[in-house]
């Protein structure tokens, strides 16, 4: 019997059928919950470049149909700070096709997939009623709500931390069929991302600072963007022998962190919880990072409400940590562009969100054994973990080995006893296992190097 079956099953509604909403729904189905997902088709064709790490995350989430027809990786050029790098590749995906595949995976798992746009959401004392704007004007009632409509999800009155206000202007061009490829390039007032599909469709996006870009009114936006594109060397292969469609799509790219991403009967996942600058190229990966944790949090809130505080603490800590981690990645990449040091676009972004390093070199003296919430058997439970100055959320297991007893044994070992011998005698580890773990401890600076 699953943990979810200890109490009567609660109907859960997920608003949004992208990777974050889909991963949450699939995780909840594995726990035995009745799940409805309300998904609205994208209003325009969207291209996105994903890495092997993103692909692995989608696979781990259980998306089989969604991954069945993905293209092969294609070349990617990056021109930054006057230097061009062509070593990387990325897989160019059609987000509409990916979302359709996610929908097929949801239906195969027994999720009730409803095609339509979310209308009014009414919260009563213990239930949510969601109106759906479709031909039938139906509504869905549920005891738990998952907000997964991305960066543009309504704030619902919640406090949010916002980074530099950023807008991305997307335009499609059409040219002759070509080899798929993509490129990124910095320029004085922002940066550009370009992609070409085999059918000749070109995707050209420029990203600006909202406060200082001095953009023209809507009637002149197309000419303004096209004038910039014609000055960018990396853009020329994408606009050569191609024509713009004449449509501009404006999308916010502002980093946003929801200060409260979970309540007693609701949770925000993916970009609805935290969304960072698209420069990192990890949008889907970071969305999955929170969504894969959400089912255990929801399960705890519904099945073991006495642990609600622990479950909410676990989730909010991870959302906050992920947001700042990805924000610092973006910060450091912006700081690597030194040609327009005083330009407001670059000046504000190379100093946000803080001046803390992305990673700290682990100090062996910083290791502590503390009790923290972790995911265990589909629930959030409190266990002893090891925290370091570079791993503030703690490490519970390493390849199935609980790390708290390891650190405690090493901290209490007698002088003259080697770490390997200590692990063998104190924890009963085999010589081979103790030797392998000891090497890891030295390599990751959990042990001081011997002189």
C-alpha cells in the first residue's frame, strides 16, 4: 500500500501542462493520486535549445512520448566578449510538440488532461474551484492546487523577489531549408539568441533591459530589432536570404523568486516558483528541479499534516537555493562581457543578486552533522545529514551510504588511525568500500590532505 493510500485520496488539479506541471502530475500518479491537468496550447510556435543534462532530467521525470521524436543535437556558436566558441551543441526542440508529447505521457499514466485556458480560481476553506475557458465552460474542483503556468503565472498576492527587469523580443523569419543550428551573441544593449530549423524557419530573439533600452513604440519595434540584427555577425547566416514575418512577440525574462512557494493546500512549481534569466540556458532543467521534489512535499502535506512545517521548510529552502544558484551563474556570465562595462544592461546584471561566489571551496572544518528534511519513500522526513560551507542543504546519502555516521566516526577517530581503517572498524565497511569512500572524501575536501 502506498503512502498516499493511508488516507482518502485527494483530487489534485495542476494548472499548466509543461515539463514542470507534467513532472509533478506523473509523480503524484505514482503515489496513487487522482490528478487533473489543465493545459492550454501555446499561442505561438516556440523554439528552445536544450542540453544533454535537460534531456536526462526529462527522461528521469518519466516523459517517454515527449522524447520519442527529439532531433539530433546541432551546432551552437557563442560570441561573447569578442570571442567566438563553437565547441558546444544543443538540441533544438519545438515546445509545442514537446508539450503534446507530455500530454500523451500524462494520459498514458491515467492523468485527466483537460485542454483549455484557466479562468477564475476560487479558493474556499478546503477546496479550489477552477473555471476553464473552453467550449463547454466547465470547471474542476480539487482539494489541492499546483500552480505550474510558468513565469507569467498570477502572483496571487504573494511577495516576490525580482531581478533586473528584462524583456525578450522574438521574431520569426522564413528562409530556405537549412541545417539546424543556433547561436548566441552579446551586443551593446543586450544579447541575442538565434536558431534555424531544417524547414527554413528562423527564430531571432533580442533581450534588453526594460528601464534603459529606450525601445520605440510598437509600430517601430520590428525595424528597430531588424536594424540591430543586421549589425550582429552571428545573426547573418540566420537572416541571409530570409524575410521577417512581421510579428514581434514580447516576453518577460525578469528573474523572479516567489518568497512563499508552498502552502497547506497549494504549491507553485517550475517557473511559477522561481524563474531566472534565460541566459543560463537551463530553463527546463531548473523547472524540473523543483517539480521533481513537489510530489513528496504534497504527499506529506496531505497524508501527514503534522509534518506540514517540515515539508514547507524543505521545499522553500530548495527553491531559494536553486534560484540563487542559477542567478549567480547568470551574474558571472554577464560579468565575463567586459566591452560595455558602464552600459546599464551589463552593469546591473553583473552585480545581481549578490557578490557571493557560485561555489566555495569546501573547508573540512565546516562539516557538521545536523537534522534536516529530506525525501524518503515519497514523504518528507527529518534525518541527519552533513552540511558544508558549499553544501548548505546537506548530503544524506552517497551511493547508498549514510554520510552522517561517516563524518561522526572520522571526527571521533583516534590519532594515528587512518581514515580508511576508521571506516572499516567503526562502520564495518569492507576494505574496498572504505578505500573508495576515503578517496572521495579527499577529492571533495571532506578530509584534510595529509602532509
